[in-house]
């Protein structure tokens, strides 16, 4: 007998992976003429404008002091810090090289689970971790060999520190989110608080650093791509949460880790070669990381 919930969840998780992959392409194109600051601001505004009204309309607003602080913390590490590093990495080394590294967040989540929750590492965990590490090493080598602005493997390692730091912050986010959900706060309400925290934090930082009004972004080049990135990210998160609502984590998470493969395919089809250079070594590294991330997710 077919388990329709699992079947639907698999479809939603795959759609979420494609949406997140689309975000990478919009950011890559948008930051050729615009800035990371602009795409960050528009992306966060899209999150708030779409999610907050839905949360208020569809779910009861139940928050506590603990849940508010938890989702604000999740917004700072996930919506703000992780996304800034992720978008800067896309601008510097490309979408197809950033995405696999960010997928390694499951490795850091496993380490945190061992440290914080006293969990053990299984043989499957260990195999997945080895694959991720090997894939990252190959990707570093490939980046140094094919990016003219990077002269050595050491330079590549420095460049890859951006997506690695983003992966660490993404791994931290669920810890804070769990505290919020344990207080009885709904998914949409929590996401809304998280998005608002990220937007307020980034808008404040942008104003303090550049003394630039939020509305100034409306006159910047690449606005349509910034909006596309924001809507793709919002759709990805929504589809991801919907998948978790109808299917087990063991089905949803591995499929979500397939995002880098979609980035490779979409980059090869839609992006010019001067923006994204897809090489056999890049494909091998991405596949290795994705398989490792899937093994860790299944575990």
C-alpha cells in the first residue's frame, strides 16, 4: 500500500530543494550588477511580507518570552549571519561551489548533537562525514585550479571559509528553533518572528554602516533578481516545513540535501559560462558532498 503522506512529502521536499537552488541563481545574477547588501535586504523583506500575514491569518499567535528570544536568536544566526556569508560566497566563488559547502551544515549539526545532546556517532554518520570532508577537499582543489582570482589551494580554503561559516550558523539555527517550538509556538508564527528579527537586525546594520535608507534599494540595479531570490527562499522554507508536516524527517532531509545537484543543472542551463564554470571535478565533488550529507541526514 502506498503511503501518500510520504509520497507527498518527498515531492514537497524536492520542490523545496529546487526553490533553494533557484535562489542561488537569482543571487548569482543579481550580485553581478547589485550588491550583497541589496539582495539581503530585499530577500528578508520578501520573507516578512509573505510569511507574517500568513502566520497571523492561518495560525493562532501563541508566544512566550522563551519562544520569542529563541526565534530572534534563530533569525540572527540563520536569516542574518548565515545568509550574509552565503550570499557573499555566491558572489565570490559562484553558486555551484557555494551550495555543496553549505549542504555540509548536517556535519556541523551532528557535531553539535554529540556535544550538546550527548548523541553517539554511528558508522553511517561517520561514512557520511568522511564523504563530506573529501568532497570539500576536492572542491577546494577544483576552485584553486579554475578560478583565476584564486592563486592557490590556500586561497581557495580562505574563500571556502565563507560557506563553511554559513553552514555552521545554519546548523545552529535548529537548536534555537526547537526551544521555540517546545513552547507551543506555531511554525508560521515562529518563522515570522525569525524573519522580522533578521530584517530588523540587517536594516539597522545597513543604516549604521552606510547611513542608507531602506527605500534606496528600490533604485538599485538587479532589483528583479533580488525579489526573485527572496521569493524563492520563502517558497523553499514553506515547502520544507510543509514536507515535514506530512512525511518523516528521514525522507525529507536527504531529499533537501540534493539542492546542490539542482544548482549544478540550473547553472549549466541558465547561467553564462563566465559566471559559472561547471567542470567534471566540480560535479564529482558536489555529488560526493551530497551523498555524504544524505547519509548523515538519514542517520
